[in-house]
């Protein structure tokens, strides 16, 4: 009770500076960039099922019950008939166009339909959350708030005004600080996360210090209370 009482509720609530309003939802879900070691599901269909079958092999890399193409250390995938295709650095749509063009230009299929999705779309949430974990996202769409919720929400010690997002793209790591108390987050290009993003929630040093002080105070109070009880007992025994 002492610990909870010493923490300002403003430090615990989300969007504590936001008033009632309507915010236009213009934030687009970002396209994740394919990276090395990503696992991709690639399916091909056309009007000729027999000709298409060879492009949906059973010998693709297998993880669990999901079959997919593993992006190798050189950033490529090994695709039937077409051979090595560079995938690293492309979006799913860009890779889809590349494969479709190769199939068409090589006269391998007529009007092929290529579908690509991530089999390992995941977000890592660390720091002051109840359950630090790697969150799998089957539908490839997740917001920062949803990721935190799936990790059990923030603890009372979390610094909500300075959440760190780490994103790797094009061989570079992008570090972005996000404020969960500001309505600017709702329109931020970082509101929706990309595959392999890392969210780190750092502790609020002010809250931690206040909690430690409260704990120390409670132990001192307990010690004084026990000492007083002991003195009363000894006094009764003497009498």
C-alpha cells in the first residue's frame, strides 16, 4: 500500500495529456522489409494447375507445420526453375513483382498469381513489461499498444514517456523514442510495427527511487513496531 501510494497516477496512465477528440486515422500500416533469415511463404497459381505445381514444392525449408523459403545469408531465396532470387531489402510486393515478371518473361506460366507472406513476423518486447517476450503476429499487422498488451502491459515502474523502438532496415539500425502520453503517437509512422522490431521499455528512475524509499520506510516502521511490542512484553514479564 505504501509503495502504491507514493506513485503519482499520472506516471501510470496512458495518454494522460489527451482530451476527448477525434483523430483522423491516416496512419498506414508500413511494409516490412525482407531481411536475412526471414521465412517466407510463396505460393503460385494460374489457369494451368499442372504447370503451376512445380512452383509449389514440398522441398522448401520447413519450420514446424509451415513450409517456406528461408532468406539465406547472401539475402536470396532458392526458387524452383528460376534459381536464386534476391529478396533482402525488398518488400513483399516488390518481390511478388519480380517473381511474376520472371515467370511471365520466361514463358513458364500465363497470367500467374503470386502470393507472399511472412511466416516469422514477430515483435520483441523487453524491459518494464509484465511478460517480456517475442510476440508472433500471424496477420502481419500490429500496433505498439497491441504489442505491449500482448506482453502483459507495462509495470508501474515503466517510463511511459520514453519507450525505445529499435528497427533494422538497409543494414542500419533505426532508434526512435516514443511517448505513450502524447496523442502524437496515434498519428506517428511508428504507431504500427514492422517485423523484427524491438520495443524496449525503460524504468522510470523517479518511481523506482520512490518505491525503494517507501520499502525502506515500511521496514523501519515494522522494526519500530516490533521493538515496541517486545518492550511491552518484557515489561509485563517483569511485573
